[in-house]
C-alpha cells in the first residue's frame, strides 16, 4: 500500500511508504544533521539525526536532553512516547521548531533547516524584518493563549547553553497551533502522562545501576516487583492512548489484552493523524496554496473501531486484526 | 493533581534504596519468626560449635524440665497464701503424713525420687542395649528416627519433669521448710503413674528392632511440611519458607526410602512390615493431592529441574545463538510439580525390584496389590506420565530378574509369578478406570460457573480447593493478568468468550496428553511386552496380558467416547480457532485404538500356536484360558468380516482354527461320557462356532462382493479336511452338532453367535428393497426383493421368505454351500429350514419370471 500525499496543484509530491530505517535513510540522503520525517504506515514519526562524534557509521542517534515541559503537548503529537523517552531522549525547543520547519520545507514552503532554530528563523523573518513572502509562521507551543486576534506564548529558550525566557506575541493569522486532539486527553493529562513516562522509563533504580558499576549486588532489590509496578503505571498512564509499551510481554497481560491495546493505540494514532492532516490542510489553505493533503488507503478511526468490536466478539483473529489496523 | 503527585512519589519511593532494604528487613523478620517455629516443630537444626552445643544443651534441658520445677514451686507457695488452697479431702487423705513431720514427708519424696530415677536408669539401660545393637546396621537418618521417636520422647519428658518436680518439692521442704500436702499428693499420683509410663516406653523400645514402625513419624513430618506451604498459611508465598519446607519433606522422604530398603532387604520384614510400611506411605498420597490444589504452582516447594528445550518451540534468538556458537540450546528451568509422587513411586519400584530379585513372588504381587491405591490416585490426579514411567520400570525389573524358565521355579512360584503379571495387568486397568472416574466427576458447566465467580483480585481465591488440579496453573495465569487489567483499566477488558476458552483450555490439553499417555501405556504394556514374555517362554503370561490388553482398549474406547460427549462444551467454547491449544480429536484417538486392537488380535492369533505345542494338559486352567483366546479371536474375525478387512481375516482364520481344534480336543477328553445335555452342548460348541463363522464368511463375502474372504476360508477348510488326523471324524462331528442344536441351552458361546446374527440382520435390514407385484398369487400379493448385487443375499433376505435371514443358521449355510458336498454328508435328517443352493435357484427363477433386473436405485438407497 502506498501512503501518499496527494497535492492537487503546485505541490505535486509523493512520499512513498518507507521501509528502511530512518538511520539508513539518513545515510542515503544528505540529511546528516537535522530532521527527517519518516512516514511509516499510518504513523508519522519524526526522527532527529544528530551525528555522533564517530559519524553516522557509529550507529547511534544522539540527542540532547530536553528540560522544558511546555512543549510536550506537541512532542506527543509527533513522536511515539517510548521513542521519546528511551530511544531518542527528549527534544529541545529548537529541535521541535525544526520539526515543523522541516515539515513545511518538505511541502514546499521553502523553509529549510540549517542548524539554527526555528525560533531564530521566525524571529529573523517575522520579528526583525517583518512578514516576508512566507507570510505565515508555524507556531509551536503547549501553552498558547488566544487573546483576540493575537497569540501569546511564554517561551523559555536556550541558545548556546544560556537559558532565557521570552514572550512572543504574534498575529493569530500568522500562527498555526497544533493541539492535541481532545479525544486523546487534555494538556494536563498529557503533562501527567509525560511525567509518569519519565518516571517509569528506567530499567532499574539509579542506586542499583550505581551498584552495578561498582560490581556491587543489591540483594534487597527485586527486579520483578519493580518492573511489574513500572508496567502497571505505564499502562495506567497510557490508558487513553492504548500504547502498550515496548517491553510488555505475556508475563503481564493476556494475549487478548495485548492486541486490544495495540488496536487502541493504532486508533489513537489514526485520531492523531487525522488531526495533523487537518491542521496542515488549514495551514496550506491559509498559505493560499490550492492543495489539500489526503492520505489514501489508510484505515479510518471508524474502521479501527469496527476491528475492535470484532475483537471483542471473537469474530476476527488477532493476526488479522493487527494486519488490518496496521495497514 | 494531588493524585498525580502522589503517584509520582510512590514511583520515586521504589527508586530509593531504603525502601527495598526495609521491605527485605520485614520479610526477614517474619521468616525468622516462622523458622523458629519450624525448628521447634520439626526439630532439625545444625549446631556445630561448642558454644552452640552447650547453649543447645542448656536450652533443651531447661525447656524440658522448667515446667515441672515451676509447678512444684507454685504448689509449695500456695500453702503460704493467707487463705487455704489445699482441699479438705487432701488433708483427710494425707492425715497420716503430717506436714509438720518433716522426716516422713521428706522420706516419702526421697523414695519416690529414687524410684523414678531407677526407672529412668532402667529405661536408658534398655534403650542403650537396643540402640547399640541397631546403630551400626541402620543409616544415619533411620538412627535419627529412633532417637527422635515422638511418643518415647513425650513419655521421657513426663518422667524427667516428674523427677524435677519431686526434687524441687523436696528442696522446698528440706531447704525452705515449705511442705505442701498437695505437692505430696502430686508426687504420690505421679509416682503411681511412672510405672505404666515406664512399661509403655520400655515396650516401645522393643519396636525399634523393626524400624518400619517409625514410618508414621516420617509421614507425620512430611504431612506437616506439606500443609505449611498451602496458600492459606502465613508466609506461604515466601520463597525461603517454601524452600525450607521442601527440604524438610525431602529429608523425611529419604528416611522413608531408608526404612523401605531395610524392610525389603530382610526376609522377616518383607512379608508383613514392608507391606504395612507401603500401605502407610501410599495412604499419604490422597491427602497430599488434596493439598496440592492449594499450593501455588510457582512455589519453591516444587523443585526446579532442567528440561531440554524443543527446537521447534525455541525462539529465533536462542536458535541463532546456538547455531552461531555451535552449542546446544540452553535448557529451560521448570518446576517439577510431581517430585513427591515420583519419590513415592520410587519406593514401590525399589521394593518390587528387590522382591523380584529374591524371587519372592507372593510378596511381589502383594506389593503390586497395595500399590493399587497409589496408582489409582495417580490416575485420578491425571498424572499418567508418572504411571507410564513407573510401569516401564516395574516391567524392566520383571524382565531383568523375573524372566527365568519355568523349570527353575516350583509350580507355586510359577503361579505366583503369573499372579504378579496379572496384578500388573489389573493395575493398568485400574489406573484407566480411576482416571475416567475422576473425569466423570468433572462437570465443565459447574467448573465454568466457578471460574466466573472467582474473585480475581484476591490472591488465594484460586486455591480454594474445588478447582480441578490440572486447571490451577491456568487459573494463576489468568489471575495475574486479569489483576493487571483491573489495575490498569479499572475492569476486566478480556471478553467472556476469551476467558471461557482459556479456562477450558486445560481440560482439552489434559484430555489430549492423558489419553496419549493411556494409549502409550496400553501400547507399551499390552502390545509390546507380550513379545518379551513369549520370548522368555511365559506363554500363559503373554496370553493373559494380551487378553487384558483387549479389555483395556475396549474400556478406553468406551470411556473416552463417553467423556468426549461430556466435554463438548470445550469445543463449543472454542470461539477463536487461532488460539494456541490442542483440539479434542475423537476420531484420531479411536483410529489409534482400533489399530492397536487389531495388532493385539494378531498377537493373540500368533500365541494360539504355542498352546498347540505346549503341555497344557498339566494345567486345569489352560483350556479355559485358551477358550477365552479362541472366543476373542472369533469375535475379532467376525468384526473383520463385517468391516471387510481381508488381510486381518486371512491372518486370523487359520490360527483360529488351530485354537478351536485344541479347545475341542481338550473338551472331548473331559466330556467323553456325555452324561448330561449340557455336556453335549459344551462339546459341540467349538465346532458350531467354527461352522457359524465359516457360514458368515460366505454370507459376508457375498455381501461385500469380496471373493477373497470366502476363498481364504475355503482354502483353510480344505487343508483341515485333508489333514490325516481329521479324516473321517468330521461326519461324526456334524452329527454331534445337529444333536446339540436340538438341545435348547443358553451358553456364553451361543449368545455370542446370536449377537453375530443380530449384527448381520442389522446389516441386511439396512439394505434398500423393492416391492414386486406378483399379480394373481393366492397369498402373497406383493413380494419385497432386497436390492443387493448378490443373488444369494437376495435369495436369503427376500423373495418368498417372509421372515428374512433371521431364520437361517449360518452353520447350515456353510454346510449347504460347502461342507456337505466336500464330505458327501447326508443332510436329510438335519435340523434346517432349507437348502441355500435351492433357495438361490428358486430366487433366480422368480426374478426371471417377474422380469426383475437388478439395478441400484439411488433414491431408494437415500431413503433408507
């Protein structure tokens, strides 16, 4: 199945479903430092490629930790939680700005990512020299205040290791705000979720890890109890999303529950996907670009709901159900 | 928000070192408290250092004598109370001994003390003599049993406390001047009691010569240890407590093994003590099986053992590691939930091997008889894997030590050995029946009702004891996972159909594995083993085993069919086929059983020849046994005819004739006088059976349109008629059968022949038929003609005959179509309705007259 962006007029671009890993794709392309948008199945994932000291051959993705929680709402929009907390780490604000910048760049808005943050670009283009031909900015935030026709965001940035806070006040017509769909919880829920995920992302407590580094065994520590508690809290935190985590094994859940949560997770991704596409189409419309992004051959939320109902009835096998929701 | 912070705090708590250390401290504290109790009860502890030994001495002596001393002090001090506590009665009774008379008081105490001390000395002298003699003979764990024997210990404790009591009372009187009448009375009462106590302990010391009496002690400890690991006991889920109990139980089992070895080695113990010991030990199993339902399957009570991983079940990572590193697959670590049962079965195997080695056959079959309790419980507990292994071991013992030529054994020993083989055969059938008995008690509907009513959030609700034992692991599996769902989602998300399918899955798995075990047990024991018995010259044992095998498989097929019907609910609840787990495959099981029965019949046919050459006249029971064999062969041959199994019939018939003739000869020699009609019938029955089967061969070869069946039968008959020893005898034999048929007596064989006729009638009744209009016939206006390609079948079942084939005796059919011509018999006076050849000719004329042309009418067949 081809997943394509069907652009009707000037932006005729087709993105095939990628089967290679983002790392391999990054090696093949010239994007060695920046953002790579990887459309995998119906899940849009954003991978950050930062070359390690040894280069890409080192087979590691390096990112620096992110400490500002205010943009986490958007983080969740674009990345799978586990990838966020374990594989990739957390994103910086400028990385995040780059995500959307790159995205818009890919759809033809001529905004390239060149190492400097989106905020810097936006400031240069909007704040310093006024609206240019781009005429629309993407604004990324978790806490956006609508004030009449203007949008204000309190923002803490970090440039060259120095932290500073600032407030941006933009005309609403020049901003695009991506918000989490209501079905997937409120911003507060999302913050709670993120904080819980951060807490349960450790394999062992720090004191055990330190003990290991000193070849010291901690006899009192029970890995099984610890893991089970973590899995339970992770399950609770991601109940609305249905995310099943990467390490859930049959040791903790029934086979049915495993697939049920997977189906729910794909439903959440479908909701998210529809929300992103809808917001992006709104941006294109505001840009006066006569095109619309449509995803073909993907399962809609209603269709996934049907699959979940069939699972509940037992009229579809687990394998078939997963094949359908992942298609 | 507050809740969220609380949750985060809770998670952070898990990351602190002191949380885990506190948790461990609490667990250690509880374990320590529990372990003290264990030590006190089980009395096992190791003290190696001198200080520890001294401390142990002080602790033991003080704990055992303090009660007596305290009691004495209390009684003495009671006299000093302002109000009188000594009853007037005592005062009256002891009036003669005045407390003021110190000398009399103290003298009495001294005398009693001396007597008690004397008794103690005598006891220990006696004990030392007995123990000293036995000490070097017995292993350490048995010696331990002798010393720690609880009844002796209790009696000694009483004696010691009495001595201390008397001593303290004397001390109070002599040292402090406190002389209580009640103390004196207690001393007198105790002094009187020490005599029977001493007699009791002295008598029990003699029991030590036969240490098997002490099995009760070991069994009690074993039972106590097993009861402490059930889910309802405190710390039942603590791994260290479980391990400790398992170690205690293993030590007790070692003691039982040692006792059994002693009893099996000594001939004077073997006859009675060994059997008594085994009875006591095996009686423990039902109680343990009941307790096992309440022991968590992951408990350390079950020892860990390694199990080789099946390559087709191994994960891809394991396979890759094994292939790349050129090493084997790492074995899985599994819990052996049957270790205790295996140990008990080991006791039996050890005893049986020893007795067979000693050629003590009466004890051997008594042991097998006692082990029925053990095997029946194992069968009822669906632990047939252990049973199969054990049977293999018993059989090996028999092969290695018991397969001696009959000439080396006395006739009694030969019979006892045969009895032992019969006991083994019976055991397998008892196991089968106990297994199906247990299954019959299992009602899947009520089981499902119980599963639905389980409180999944309560840890030990699944151990309530009323769940089938083989479902326990699945219930634990579901409990852990459903609790997770409830924790995460607030409710059980897995739907009802899924839970039902998972809950019923163990039943399907159990049926699948256990039926395979039963079939495997039957195959190895009843199909393969008779070959070895035959090779060793034990023909009667082989025949007996094969006959029992037929009964075994018959029962297996019958009960399995009944159970399959009851277990339909399992298949009905199989909503999702893709879920892992075996299906209930009744047809496959039946086919396998049928194939094994066929093999047994062939084996039986081969064994008949040994009778023909053996000196069976020496044995009264042989003709009966051979009669059973021949009847079984006849029945198998008839079933082969019905199912048109040409190969089986060809293999069976010749040997059946040999067996039949042997039986006829053995009966002829005994009933030559033929004084009563019953004698005539019993002598004629083998020949009647042979003729009947030959007649059925003709009829069924016509029915199946299979000439090979008939041809094979005729060939055998011609060889038989041509044999010199039978020439001229058949005419007389046929006359004898005609005479016997006039005597209307029911016998087992005549009933069997009748059942064959009924089966054949049913077969014929199922044939389609057509009505022919005979026009102006005076009586029969219409005639029914059976639609079958054979003119003979049509002649016998339709045409002018209103009563169908039931009127024909198959032996007459055979005489008419074959034997009368071959032997040129005069059949004018025979008791028969009509000549078959004549009937066929008549039917052909009838059909020609009415223009009947045979064609198979599909519609008529469908209607039928």
